[in-house]
């Protein structure tokens, strides 16, 4: 099982955690609401988990252009 982090806006792979045993509390998942979990975390058939996050480039773009927050994806 591996956790793969992808940017929710541009799709860039941000990183991977390849550990056999890791708890959701260690990752901070317990701080998410049920709705946030459903939106951000996708369980794959092979046991991997895909997590939506924001990459540094998109975070900088959002900081410079706050109006972009209204869009689910602003890079196509």
C-alpha cells in the first residue's frame, strides 16, 4: 500500500509515502470532516490511496490571485 499525493488543480504528483503500516492520525486525516474525506481521499483497487492536495506552484498562484479560489480547477 502506498499513499500518492496529487495536486487538485494541476494534477501534478506531489509525492508518495510508501509505508506498509501508517495510521490516519499520523497523516492528519482525523481532522477532516466526512465530506472532506470523500472529496480528498480515493481508495484504489490495488490498496493504494490517492490524496488530493495543493502543490507549491498552485498555492503561490492562489496567493497571488485570490479570485481563483472560486474554481475547483483553474489549470486545465
